[in-house]
């Protein structure tokens, strides 16, 4: 889920099927990271909410000045709101 958050409310959200699990296993890790980085940049993502990401991906996200929030599970909307607080942000959530 890609969400826009403002003042503790989700003001817009989109379900986007990126199929990163499949693309992660196809080709080199660098090309997978490049696809993720391009998506995050194109959508001006400021916070990534996920259950887990590997250390190289976390490093990439931090290098892009994006805040990773890890350990999320369950409802993506609740995870997004919990991670963003009262700030205004574009948030990508990948939860189970």
C-alpha cells in the first residue's frame, strides 16, 4: 500500500502490485535494488513500513533519506498510521 498521511490521517492510498518477491529472485540483487529505489523516488516515499528488509536494502533506504520502520505486521493501514504519527508523509507499507 502506498499512502499519503497528513495529521495522523490517511488522505490517499493506492494498492500497487510491484511483485518484488518474484523480481528479487530474478537477476542480480543490484537490479532489484535499483527497481525498488526507482519506485521509492518516483513516488516521493518518505517512510517504508515493513516486517523485515535485508541489511543492504535498509542501507539503500537510509541512503535515500527514507525512514524505515521495521517489525510491522497485520493491517497495513494501522501500521502506516503507527509509523507516521502526526507528520505529513508518503508511506509505503509492506506488511503480512
